[in-house]
């Protein structure tokens, strides 16, 4: 029996809230429709509702919460066969390419390697070739405190499969892949298209 009483009270509160909204909209009939819409949204939020258009952005999620580490890498001059083996070994599709001094030079992906091997050239390409002609030096990086929404936008706009995460001093601390971003979308409702 407590449920019908609660329902009746809720109905009374809703009627009161409806009256409040009507009063707000009726009070300022001379204002613009946008001003009335804001007043209505404000009154609606006071009643416990929410308006996604006027809602504040969802909480900030730093890259450090979803990044993978340690980052798998290969040195410049590594043979394609070794790079493909390492990708298979760790079940990944990209590796960072580092210089002998540890400086990040680029990213090699499984797709780039296979494109190179299947392309026709003067000389046939082989898995014994080095990755020098296969990796991209177009690298977009982010810091651990970068919002993952920004990373998702960067991946789409720049057609990236991953973004290395580096400290302010340049030290590599992790990597975020498109898979990491999609997994976050699946597991958490806070990453939606309205807030990108």
C-alpha cells in the first residue's frame, strides 16, 4: 500500500512542477523563444529531469585511465618479419619505431607492412626487408591528462589507429588504441556522440 501513496505524492509533485513551468513560461511572454526555452529547461532540471542540450559536459576522463602499458616497440632497421612476429606474439597491430637512442621515430602497423609486401615495385618486396619504407612518421601524441574525448576526435580526424601517451618531458608512458576507445564506449555510457 505504500506504493500507491508514493505514486499519489509523486503525481501531486508533478502537477505542482507543471504549474511552476507554466508560470515561468507565462510570466515573461515578451522574452524570446530561446529565453523561454532556457527557463523551461531550468524548471525541468529543478524537477529532477535533465536536458542533454543544456547539460554540463560529462566528467573528464584522462587518457591515463585507459592507456595500455608497457608500449611495444621495435628499433629502426628491424626486419619486417621480426616486426610481424612481435605483433603476432603480443596480439597487437602496431608498434612504435624507436631510434637507437630511444627517440620515437614513427609507428609501424600491420596494415602498412602488408601493403608494402603486396605492392609491386622494381624489386620484389620481402619479409627480409627492413621496416624503413613501411612506417609512418606522422605521429600524434598526447599527455596522460588529455581527455579521451579529444583522443577519439583525433583518431577519427587524422585516421589514426593509436596515439602514444607521453609525459611533458617526452618520456613514453603508454598508448591508446582505437580498440581502447571503443572498449571505453562499450563499458561506460559517459562517452557519447553528444559530448564530442
